[in-house]
C-alpha cells in the first residue's frame, strides 16, 4: 500500500514538473496568439481579464500587418538571407569540418577549438569594425551586407558541429570505397555525405535560426524599411517612440516563429543526435 | 561548465534586449557596454569612441575564453 502511494506520488510529481515546464514554454505563444486577435480597447483596458477575450476577437491587427506594413517583404528578405547564408555555410563548413576531422594528431583538434573560439567573439565587439567594412564595400543599407556578414558566426559553429559528427563516421568506410576505386573526394561524396544527412540537416536548421534571430548586425547595417529582415522590421517599424503596436507585434512574432518551431519539432530526433554527436566527439 | 561560460559571454554581450526594451533608457541609466557602444558609435557616428567602449569588453571575454579552453582540455583527457 505504501509502495503504491509512493509510486503515485512519484508519478504525479513527475507529471506536475512536466506540466509546469510545458506551460512555461508554451505560455508566450498563447499570449502572442490572444494578443494578436484582441481589439485595441480590450488590450488597453486594465480592468479586463488579460488571459482571455473580453471583447469580440478581431482580425484588424493582422490586416494592418499584411496590408499597411512591409511585413511580407520582411519575411521574404529573411528567407532570402537565410537561404543564401545556409548555402555559403554548407559550402564552407562541410569540407572544413571533414578535413579537420581527418587531420591526424592533435593539430586538427586544436584548429577545431580555435575555429570554435572565433564563434565566441561576439557580434557586440564586431559590429563597429564590420560597419566600417560594410560601408567600404558599398553594401550599407542592403540585405546583401547581411548575407556577407552572417556566415562569420554560422561557419565556425557549423564547422565545429560537423567536425564532431565526421569524427564519429568510421574511417574504414571511406577506405573501402577507395580500395574499390574511388578517389578521396569520390569516397567522401559517395559514402560519408549520405551518412551525415542528419548532421547536415542540423546544420541547416541551426544556420537558419541563427540567421533569423540575429539582431545587432541588421540594426547596424540596415535602415531602409524594404531591406529589413523580419526581426529588425518588426522591432523598429512597429514600435514608434513610446507607441507599441502590440497586436501587430505579437502577430508578426507568431507568424515568424511558428514555422521554425515546427521545423525544429520535425527534426527533433536527428537534431539531438547531431548535437550530442558533436559533444561526445 | 561550458554552458555556464557560454551563458555568461552571451548575456554579457547581449545588446538587443536592452536596445529593444529601453534604448539605454531614462538618461542613459540602463545601458550595457554593448548598447552604449552602439549608441555612440553608430547613432552618433563616432566610431572611434564606440570602438573604445567595446574594447572594454575584451578583458572580461578573454578571461571567459581562458576558462573555456581549460574546461575543454580537461574533458579531452
């Protein structure tokens, strides 16, 4: 009987913890969702219950967002920047990670750590010198400046991630391919790449989210509205002085974050194996 | 351990949250080094001054990086 009671207590405390965590994680989304559809009067009335609709839900905020701001353009810009950055990152990080993983001795290891350290040098230190560079290249106020700059933090991180993964791919597979007549490059493309699809997917998602959530560089380099990525556009064009367009802000945040959240969940298993593969080496 | 260092570095250098919430806020009272550097260096156009402010972050980051390297080494052995 006591054992049963203890088991019930253990299970219920486990589920209580899970429920608390889930609420903690999901609440911002709920908040965004209901704020998006609330009327202005409902939002600013301090007496009304903030957790639910007190007036009729409205689509006015979404209409404003899509018709009277450049929101669609911003989403587009973000997607464009993201795709370009992911392409650049893959083109550099896959060969780099592979060669670092196959460099014999400790030098490859140390080089890998060195590359990772460059990721630790934060944008906060770099945005001033980079802003000078960007204006020297004549890229200021253009989203291409971001395409050039974002790989500076995606490449080190992804190289490190891929290096960890490639190390876990047994070398014998490539050697077998070489014995069967492949060149070194051919062996890499035909045997290692197909095996590392999970890692590459991880890298794609990582690079894309890093690009999406980056704010400092975009804020520094871009000021005209139609070149902004979504984070910057939402934060600068929907907050005017002291006036926060809460409904539009929340709607925009929701629309921009939900696809990423879904992508994360779809790839969650592979994602975790990618990360821990990198961590354990 | 590594997560702690990471958290420290990225919190220490995060300026977007400060910028969004208060913009350095009433009479520059809520600036962190990063947001102050942004304001001076970009908004006021005094790049050299901003860079000097940023450079103040460097010693702190250096210490964090040294700790990180040592933690990594230890885990390899």
